[in-house]
C-alpha cells in the first residue's frame, strides 16, 4: 500500500492578509467591528440569562390571575344564564299568547287594527304584562 500525503489544510482566514492589497486601516476597522459584535453578543447573552427567570415569573403570575378570574367568573356566568333562561321563558310565553290572539282574530274574521288603533288595544293583557316588567320574585336574586 502506498501512503498518499495530502497537502496540509490551512484554516480559513477571516480577513485577507495585509499584503494582498487591502489598506491597513481596513484591517483595524474590521477587527474593531468584530470586537463590537462580540461585545454585543455578550450583552445579548446576559440579557437572555436574566430575562428567562423574569419571563417565567410573569407567565406564572398571569396563569394565577387567569385562574382567579375563572373562579370568580363561573358563578357570575351561572347567574346570568339563569336570568337569561327566565327572561327567555317569559318572552316565549308572551309570544305564544300573542300568536294565539292573532289566530283567534283571524278565525273570528275581525278586522286587523288600523293605523289609528294601536295594537295594544287589541291585546290589553299582553300590553299590561309588558308594561309591568318582571315579577318581584325573579328579580330578588339579582
């Protein structure tokens, strides 16, 4: 077997040697820029090292606040849903009574109220219910 010798590998130079036609000022500016970049990288690393724990603390506090808000919002949302259900039942009942009154009028061939006659005159009970508002027993829990 024959040993082949490979030429030695030279490390890649980051800047060209001074004898290749670049002025010496360019070398000092380039080295100064590298130094500034190194300092900047160190500052970034320091900020990152200090910001990590602070960011975790802020995230933990935000999660705690969200949990408290959820605990407090649950009962409030439940009460709102109960009130909405009660109001919806009353509106549905009034709507059914109104529809029944309209059907009865059509069956009796009564003329529809004109513009001079308000619709509330045809349905005095429905108008009185609407003006009275909710019964006291339903609003006592609010």
